[in-house]
């Protein structure tokens, strides 16, 4: 049965890549997905068709200029139009962009250099609080009671400084990454994971408690309001002249802000992808791979392992810093609870699900997790909520939907669903949805040798976990 399915899929792939078939198929599916979402803005199947159609050209044999043109069409034209019609779709895609950048940064640390990091959201928090502090009234409230703002308190900086702070967020987060990297140079495996976990919690607790004696972070109440970059009325009027005929109604200023933040996030993701590709195919990337495979052997070959590990922490942290600034401006509010340990685990889940070390894979992993979280589970919960408010029942067992407990809402079991998915992935596809070529070869070789592939979670050579620590305990 499996062989028949594989043969059918191979035949379909061959047919889809013949002549002009990939171009026709891509345009047809893209048009179909766009029309379905445009006419049914709340339909999950329509959104999934559009998302599949948008990703399909990457997997088909098409000329690169055509693929690039389709990507620009989808990202710059179709998504803003659909987002203006249903702002929830734009929020989903914005979250995909943000977490794709975070997953790409963590992939450099975990996937390229083999350093397990459980405190990655700390760098995200650094970028967010950087703009939250300087882009709000907080510098004038250092002696004020937390949660109080005297009338007439001005903002510390002009709103358009936001664009500069994206670059400052990159620099500051990279410096914090270096600070984290310095004390962990001598530890590996489980000990490294514990230190990064502690670092993430230290940053969150500092944000939670630095409201006394000087009110830097406003404590657990968070900082608000945070400024957004200015959108002049003439700019809004110009874009409305374009969007109003397409959307069918005037687009509000808040919707334009959502489109603006989505486009900025898209630029950051594109820059992160380019930088990651260049690093992966450079001397630095190959040195990271050597360190991941066997750090002692790499050091013996003359590779400066400590410097390169510091560089991995700094580069990975910089992506999170840029997205942290963007997050603070888009939400106009930050609090310590946005950067807890579970958020770091979620980003790590995206990396594992998509494929450790795979650039395309971590983006796919981020997309799957966000769509499952924001789109599928929440929409299913809303569907069950509507059933509870009706008189519908199941005839065979005579069960009324209004008697269904609220504790069974699917959105409350996100972690359970992710845990089940990870267990199944580790058993049936440990390399991830879209694994890196090197990773596939490693797993294939270890499978042929009878090695437990579960041990390859951190290092490609199976040196992760407690087994390696028995050999390297003197480094802790």
C-alpha cells in the first residue's frame, strides 16, 4: 500500500513538472486560493488552499525569476489585500513572519553549531524592552509609582526613531548574546541547556522586578503605551485610493499599521534568510558544523571553537532583537509574561518540527505551529462554542452540545497537541518535515548502523545528552 502511494506521488510530481504544467498549476491554485479566501474570509480550508498554493512554486521546477515574481505577488500584493479584508489573516501571517525569524536565529545556535538554548526568548525580550523604554514615557517615570503616569507626561523620543531602533535592537541583542556565551564556553549538552534556561528566567525576572527602586520596566504591569511609527494622513489617503476598490471599503489606520508591520517583518525575515544561507555556505558555517559534529576534533584542526560559539550566540540573538523591537511597536505594550519559558520551548518546537539545520524547514515548522495554534485550534474552539449556544445534539446518543464542558476546548490543549506531534515526529520522522540534506545523510547512516536516532537531537554525531556528559563532565 505504501509503495503504491509513493509511486502515485512520484508520477504526479513528474507530471506536475512537465513543460508548462508547473506554471499553469501554480497560477491556477494561487488564483483559486485567493478567490476562496476573498469570498470566504473566515474559512479555514480556503486559507489552507491559499497557503499551499503560495508555497507550491518553491517545490516545482520553475525558473527562478518566475518563482521570485510569484513570491513578490503573494507577499506584497495578495496578502495585504486579504489582510485588509480580514485582519485576522494578516495577524496569522505576521506571527508566522515573526516566529520564522526567531526560528531562523535559534536554528543557527541549535542546528548549525549544536548548542541547545532554552532561553532564546530573552533576546526577544531585550529588543522589545529596548524600544518599549525609549519609545514610551517610561524615562520620565523612573521615580513614579509603578502603574501611574502624571498627566501631560510626554514621550521620550519621536515615533520615527523606531526604524533606527530595529538596528539598535540587533546590536544590543547581539551584545547580550555574547554576554550569555562567555560563561557557557566550558559547558556542553545538558549543562548548557540548564544555563541558558536560567539566563532566560533571569531576564524575565529582571523585567518583572526592575520597578524598584528605579522604575525601569514598570514591573509585572508592563510598559504602555509604546509609540508606533507615524503614518501621515496623506499616506493613508494614497494607499486607501489603491486598497478601497480592491477591498470594497475604506481601510482604517489601524489596519494600515498591521500591513506596515507585516511588511517590515517580511523584510527582516528575507534578510535573515539571506544571512543564514550565506553563513551556512561559508567557512564559518562549515566550522560550526565541525564543532557540532565533534568539538575536540574541530579544535585539534585549528578551528577557534570558543570564538565561533560566541558568534553563533550573537548572530542568533540579533534576529530576535530586531523582531523584539517590531513586537513592542506593533502591540504598543510589553510585559514579562510575553517572554516566558514556554515561548522558548515553542520556538525550539518549530525548529525541531521543521528540521534542525534546515533553513526552509524551520520556516515551515514556524508556519505549521502558528497555523495550528491560531487558525485551526482556535477556529475549532469557536465552532464548538457556537454549537454550545444552539439546540443541536447527536441523535444516536441523544447528547446535546450545550452540555459539552468548556474544559474540552481544543485551544486549551495546544501544548498537548504539540507534545503529541513532537513524539510522533521523533518516532517516524526524526529529521523533521523538511530536513537538511546533511541531516538526512547522518540519520540514514546511523539507522543503517543500528544507532538510536533519538540521540541525534543536539549533535549530528550523537554526542548530545547524558551519554556525552559522562565523557566531558570535567568541562562543566
